């Protein structure tokens, strides 16, 4: 769908029946679980990319020698921002290890 200014209109949709979120890119749809490569091919380059670092899920274990180590999984986290312009919103897509985990509206577009 195109806005009056000729830009593609992007919409977020969250179903109350399920917690999965989707991000509409014109006629395409990016869904939770899609790779960064797929989202990039469907939606194009984001307006801004944020590298949030690593997210660790696990525990710190102390060995018999007194050395602490991390046991678990670390995930690389990044957030892509799509600014859809005046009259629409800015959407933030969060990826963990290159997989779309969440979509949220972060304010009005400009």
C-alpha cells in the first residue's frame, strides 16, 4: 500500500490470540523467527541499526580451582529501526543471533 507521498506504508500487527508479532513491509510480511537476511530482502535497509551487544542466558559456575566461568548461551542482540514518516510510526525490530524476536512501535515517525 502506498501513502499519498508515494512511500510504502508499513504496519505492525499483533494478534491478541497469539503472542507472535508481524511487520508488514508493503505487500510483504516479516514474522518472528525470520532471519536478518529475509527481513532485509522483504523490507529493505532500516533507517538505523543499533548493536546492543551480547545477552547471556545461563549461570556463572565456579570450578574447584576457584575460577568462574559462564555456562549457557550468549546471543548477539541488535535492533533495527524503520521510520515510516509523518502520519505513521517508527518501528523497532529486535534480533537475537540474526533471528527476529520482537517488533514494537517506538513513537511517531517524522
